């Protein structure tokens, strides 16, 4: 299996090669600020800014979740705006816990694109002493043809069943899982049967993903193995970082795109609180 990660030095080398990858900057944080000003203040040379809220998500009813996946046609139009052609390698990065980058990686991989995540994000690039650019990049339109549906997803009913019969990981911070804090969604707690697995546990102090053996140990302790595994978070964004970590550890996992923002907007869905599933 090709690693979904790339380090800063390797990316820099590829950017100076005969066929450089398309680089996407997905600066995004829960609650803002918008990532474009940070992109314009300094980004990897050649990187195209991606607006997660408008290009990696659709806008629906609260019962659809906060970041439902866009239609195939809308996503293809965005990918072409970013300058992607068939056969291109795409590298995605961000500057906050790998959330936005992993969302982009998951969607592109699901659509058949060879995508990688810059391990450690923009911080790793800076720490490697590599240059930044401040000019907005507007590439020539690409012609990529996307084919979404290659990665497993869960509907709200499938997530409920998996929490009972398999392993469903809740990637949010522990206090949100336990119902002690809920800064944005209408109800506090978690899907009954889900296990708490905060994304912070996937990262080392340098902001990079832990090595594969450490990630395998972490997920094995949560019961990940032969059973079907699913992941959710608040709105399907940080869950993609957990799926990326699972992939590095050698496990495939299904994404519940609606996540807690969808579940908590359905008053008929049960919820649990506390440290136990």
C-alpha cells in the first residue's frame, strides 16, 4: 500500500521535478477564522487555496449535518478549478491538526485521485527551512474526471448498527464525547456504543502522525482489528484525520459523514454521556 503521507523534503524535491504534484492548501479551523488571509500571508509555492466550507462540503439542512459531502459534479468542478488533470498526484496540507488536509485527502482518494497529506502540515515545511510564497495561485483549469464512491461510508442507520455490532470510533475531544461540553451542536454526548478516540492521540508533539506501530497499538487497544471500523466526529472533518491515521496503521475504516452534527439534530436518535460507551 502506498503511504498516504509525504514529508516536506520529499515534497520540495517533487516540486522541482519534471512533473510536480498539484498542491492544495486547506487552511480551516472550527469556528474560524477563514483560512484565506493566512494563505495569502504565506503558503507553499504553487499551492492553490481550497475553501473547505464551500468546496469540500455542501450546504443542506441541519439534519444533513454541518459538512455534508458535495455532489460528484460540484466536487469535480472544484477539482478542475484547482488545476487537477487525470493522472496527477495531489498533495494536501493545512496548519491545524491535519483536519482540513485529511478531509481533502479522503475526498480525492474516494474519487480515484492519487492524493497524499503533507505530514506535519505547514509547520513541518517551515521547520525544514523551506520558502513560502504570498502570491495567490490561479492555475489553468484542469480536466480531471472524478469517480467518487471508492471508500466506505456510513449512513446514520449504519453508524447506529456499527456502534452495536462492530467498532465505531468517536474522534472528538473527550469532553465532547462525555457530554461535558458541546460548543456547536444541539445536544451533548455521543452515539450509544461508540468508543472515544480523540484525534489528538494520533499526533506526536511535533504535529506529525505517530509512527505506524504506535498507531496500531493505539487502535488495537480500542478493539480495531478484524471487525468493521467506522469513524465519526462533529461534522465529518476531523474524522478524516482519524481515518488517515488508521490507514497508516494498516486498517481501513468507514467514514460517517453526517457525524454528531447530523445525529444530534435528529431528536429521535438516542444519545449517551459519560466515559463509557
